[in-house]
């Protein structure tokens, strides 16, 4: 049994599909309101903040995939992420279950953003980044002490068909689709990588099923094109047959808007990532497992086609 904890996020559903169709695994989907992806998926209703529920959800699992996407609020992350991670680590230790944690790049130091690898410097400066470092340290400590077999599957910011909470889709694609100017944060001339969710999901499934992938960090397959914010707007505009217009949300403006709009306050906390070139290198997984990222123009075409259904 392969168990997905938090299947309602960007990776959960395509991961469930890949585990079943490409790897022949039985899948258990865990969440407050779990829904089947494959006809024979096992559904398990659980609140991952409940230690007992997490233990019951993980029982009998060869691998558990932690794919939770908590609401984008730093105060909530600080309260819930360490507690949630503790429950999952303890449950996996108790049942001898391997753990795959789907992570982001928030814990990297700003000076590492221009070329991120699995060996880049750790040094978070944001509230959310410090919380991610805390839970990653919890996981790595359990691994180092020999209590747990686990791996970290790390990605750049997500984009993909039909997903919610993607900054690229929310600020660029959705605005252009509505005939509005796209929005970009801080500097549209800076490079910014994005990881395509179907690529990420398949790579996570591959990693979870390979013994040699465990006890280390992997970057998930991400296109190597060095596209700027303006380039992303141009590509989406071409697919949508829209005018490639955009407005740049400077950091001072995000900070000002954050006084009255909670989302802007959360974006400002992470906006430093748009003040630097942000390039995500996934060469390790490509060379080790032969996994490749979908070409960006194809990915955008698939996103736009999905949105027209």
C-alpha cells in the first residue's frame, strides 16, 4: 500500500494516478475530504493534526507521501507544520513505513537562488522559510539517527493544469484569461523557474519506488529555460491570444497592500525570491533516473487546453 497524506494539493491527485497506472501500486488517499482518483483507491478520512488518526492512516503502508498544502498563512504554518510533521514521522517510525516529503525551496539562502541544487546553502530569511527549515530538520534528524528511511522531493514554484494556489497561474494566466494585465512581483526582468506538476508527480512516484533514492534530497524535474517574468507573460499571452501586458507589484506596494489585504502580506514575505534570478537545477534526478521536464511551450498549451474544457 502506498499512502498519500494530503491528496487534495497540487501533487496528490496526479501522484495517485501515476502510482496506480505507471507503478501498479494500491493507493490509499488520506485527508479531511478524500476523493478517489483511481476506481479502486482506498479512502481514509483523517485530520493530520490528530496523532492517532495519522497512525491509523499510515498503518500497513510501505510508503507514505506527505503532500500537504496548508493555507498560505505564516501564523498557521508556524502552529501546524511542526505538529503535523511530528505526527507523520512518529507514525512512519512506528509502522516501518518509508516517507517521501514533497518540499519547496523556501529554506534556501537568497544568494543560492540564482542556481539552486540539492547542495545549495540553507539560510531562510522569510517566516515560511524558517518554518520549512524547522520541519526539514526534524525529518533529517530522524534519518540521521537511523530511525526513519525517508527522502525529500523538492520543487520550484508549481504550475500545472487545473491547480490552485499557483502564483504563476493566479497572477499571470488567470488575469490574461480575463482580459486583464498580468501581475508580476518585484522585477519582471529576473529569471524564474517553475516546476510542472505532472512532471513532479511522476518523479515523486519514481523516487518513492526506488530504494537507492532514499535518505537524501532530490530536485524534481524542471525545465532549464532561463525565462524572465516578462517571458512567461509573453508565452501565456501567445497561447491565449491575448495582449502581453503586465503590471509589476513592487515590494513596497505589496507591503502597503498587505496592511489591508492578507494575501498581499503573505506574498510580501516571500517576494525576495522575485528580486533575484531564481533558477532551479534538476540535473541530479535527470542523470540518475532519466527523468525529463515537459517543454515549457507544451506545458502552457496543456494548461490553456485544460482551462477551456
